[in-house]
C-alpha cells in the first residue's frame, strides 16, 4: 500500500510521507537507506512548515540506516541532528 501511495503522490509532501513508510518495508539495508534518503530529499523540496515536525524522525531513520550499513560517522551525524530537534537515540 505504501508503494501505491508513493506512485500516487501528487507533490513532494505526499512523496516524503510515502517514501518514509516505504523505507520501513525494505528487505535490504541499502534499499532502506535509499528510501530514507528519498524521504529526506522530498522533505527538503517541500519548502514550507508542513514537514518541520518530520525532520527528527527522518534524521533518526537516516542514522539507523547508516548504522545498519556500519557507516558509523554518518550515523552519528544524523543521530546528532535528530537529538538537536528532540529525538535522542540511545545505543
């Protein structure tokens, strides 16, 4: 259903939300990262406050994706961004 939402997205806002959920249902960490990156790119493209509250979750998911791929410096960077906006990752 999330892929259908992705295909039906009419703008970057809808695409951001769909990609965020598509990422959660991928079979490989590489594909999860790809969809999380897509969600972040689409959030950046929205250009207004509708996505402001999404950023902590988007950054947390990016950190988790990088951590799954053992990209620890990138993971830490995204976890720090998420923490600055209110999400705290505990390892």
